C-alpha cells in the first residue's frame, strides 16, 4: 500500500504509566532490497501462517530507508501485569485513535478537501465501533483508491510492557484483535525491543532502560539478549522505583539513628504533606477504622496544620501505587544536585547496578566495546546519567555512549518495517 512515495507503519509503545503511538512513513525511493531487514526476535503475531527464518540464518545488517513521523497519539497505561485487560485495550485504542485522527486532520485534510464533491471518504472504525475516527473531520479518510486509517498501514508493532512470555503475547493478540480491521497485520513484542530499535535503528548496540522499572537489552549480528527486567518485587535495580525505595529506607534509617541525616527526609515530607486532599478534622489520631474508605491518609494532618513526621510516611506509602512511589525519585535527584551525600550515594549505587546489566549483556553477546544508549525518564536527569557514564567507562573501557535516535514508539514502527521487509524477502524466495 504505497502512499505518496512511501509506506505507512504504526508503532505503539505501552508501559506502566502511558501508551504512545507513532505513525511513520518510510520512503519508497530508497527502500532496501529483499533480505536486508531482519526481525530482532520472535514475537506474537496478529496474522497467521507467517514464515519464520530458518534456524541459525542471519540477514546482513539492516540499512533503513529514509523515514519520518507523520503523527503521534497517547493513551493511558497498558502494562498487562499492572492494569486490567479493559484498561490495556482502552489505552492502546486511545493512542492509535488519536494518532490516526491527528494524521487525518493535519496531513490529509488539505488533500481530501481538494477532491471533487461526492467522493466517498469514510474512515474505518476502530474496535467496538462506538465512535468513528473520522467524526471530527466529517468522514475524511477513504477515497475511491486508498483507505486511510489502520487499513492503510502496512504493519503495526505493539511493544508492550509485560509481553515477555509467548503466552502473554498470545493473550494480548486475542484481546486487541477487535481494534484492527479485517486483514490488518500486527504483532506484539516486549517494550524493551522497541527501545533498542529506537536507539540504534536496527544496528548492533546495547540499551540501558531506567524508567519506573529497569532493563537492559542488546543485539549483535542478529542475536538479542537481555539482563534485568524482573519486576519491582525482586529486581528493577536502578529504576525510579528502586531509587525511591532506597531513599525511603535512608529516611527511616536516619530517623532511627542508624544512618546519617539527609535532606531527602524534608523533601519527601513536603511532598507528602500535600499528596492528597484529606477532608475531615485537622487531625484525627490513627485508628484502624479511620475514614469511611479505611484510608490512613484521612487520619493524617491536613496541609498547613500539624506537621508530618517519618512515621506518617509509612502510612501513606502503603496507599501508593508503584508509579506514585517511583514519582519521588526526582526528589532524590534534587537532593543529590544540592550536595546531599546520602542522595548521591543512592544514585551512584543505582548507576552501578544498571552498568552491571550492560556488562552482562555485552559479555553474552561478545560485543566489546559496545555502543550504549540510555533510555527512560530516570536517565533523563543529567546527574544520574553522568554517574552511569562514569561507571560504564570503568566497567567497559572504550564503550561509546549515545543518545537514543528516536522515542520507543518510533522504534516499534521500525520493528514493524523490519518485519514487513523480512516477510517480503521470505515470500520472494
């Protein structure tokens, strides 16, 4: 399905906090020949009967054609282990819907308005059919020659947090199939593969990911391996959640007299003092029956009244979600930037944990020295990123550090293009 000298591919990056979709146009004037774009790994597929590469066979290193992002859309969380299936479905549907609506309004409207009156222009429905994508633009999207919408997309890759096991991907395919029109092709991979593709555009390298959770992934000569990513209960070292957890531990150690004083305490208490709107009396003594909903926060001082102390933190953190706890990591970074020794030691230790993952991945791949990209909200902090860089230079001398070329949703679109190119190569053998 060519479109203006190119082909459209859709990438979706879904995590525990949000979902982003990117519609990407790959230009046809320099599309590579058959066999030059291998898939990075096996993955769940929304189409049936797809040929697989013979075991042990490798394609040459991919050289991507020119491409550009034509539109993006966002939705809510879509980690299948963190939110219920209906939330996963709605978040992904919202991101894809918004992406295509924006494409129709911003990219296609001038072209379609120039067409003669009476041309059929109907946009394909998504999912349950409760709402047409084209409603805001009055049926713009289908011409007599080309369907614009999901059925104008060659292939879609959904890179989703939690989609690690094949059973998870198969379940997600069944869940998400109603979103896609008949004949649309889509597949599912774990989200870290999209981050890897976005960072290196399909070439060899390693990506260290530290957002709410953490992970490390690398590829070399078609082989992919990983380290970390075992979840916040037993892993996620170096992530925003891990930084927050260590900070809270330091706060309680200082309160007990088992550790040094730290400005993290005042920063966290200040944040928590206005964490929620707590109606009722200015202060009610803690009691197991506090509040009609049983939430301890209803027993705490209201903002501007009695002062919170470390014991109050314990009550609040048991009400918080994993994302809410992880959101305190910037306070640790702020304290470290202001010279707090405890905060700096936490970040250095976390940076060392992330680099340990990269060393393990490089060793398994035989990739030395590697090109390493840093991805994720936690690593957007310059001080934390500098600690990772310092640890990396010590552990992997000669390693090159680079900024990711694209966001993960574009990486997912790159994976979709690579799968499409590989499939076309196999079909022509």
